């Protein structure tokens, strides 16, 4: 959705500011799956894993967003319990 400009990086990363942690975990897992099963003869020809090109675009997009102002999302304002 970010790649095709349906959502802005603020729309996605602002809601999930820990996206860097998620990507840091998911990217190596996806690469390991692709590496392990790409040459596995027991996997059907039509079922081979393919590279997730979105990860290659989301990773730099996240850091661009973070450096432009996303850092503010890491610190949450305390809840004012006096307000209704």
C-alpha cells in the first residue's frame, strides 16, 4: 500500500512506529525461507518462495520517515488522567 501510494509512510509507520523491529525480524526470516526451500526438490514447481520486493522498499522508506520526524513517535506523551 505504501509502495503504490495508497498510504503515506506517516499512515503506516506512524501507527506502527516499531516497524523497524518488525522488519529487522521478518526480512531475515523471509530470506532464510527462500534460501532453504528454493532448491528443495520436495516443493512443487508452482510453490517455490519468491523474494518479497516490498521489504527492499519498506526498509529505506522507514528510515527516511524516521529521520524526517518519525522519531517523535518513539516517545509517547503521558496520559492526562484529569481530562475527561
